[in-house]
């Protein structure tokens, strides 16, 4: 049923066993805060724990914000982003 896959206004096919923590810079924090629940930093940044169901989605999500977003955890997503950027530079 629809109620089984829609959680907090998002479609999730299964429960996420882990999350990805992203720090959004003060330059875009207010727009992210309009869409997500998170924590404000003293510097005006905004940190969000996203359900992590797909590593490829995580990389695409963060890269769309360029240097305005930084993955804080998990480390494998940080490594995947570095690898994707290295491949682009090649």
C-alpha cells in the first residue's frame, strides 16, 4: 500500500539501515532547511542525516551541491565522491 512506502513525505521502498550525514554550507543552508529536518551549526551551516539506501544516489545528491555540501559520514561515500571527481578530471 502507499502508506507502507511513503514516510515523512518521501517514497522509501525499504527501511534504511544506515544514514548519510551531510553538512550544507551557510550559503544554501536555509533552502535545505525548508526541505529537510536537521541541526543548525553555529556558523549557519545545516547538517542532515539522510536515509542511505543507495550509494549511487548519495554521490549524485551531494555532487549536485558542489562545494556547498560535505559528506561527514559514512567514509565510503566520501571515498566514492573522491573517486567520481578523479574520474571526471581524467
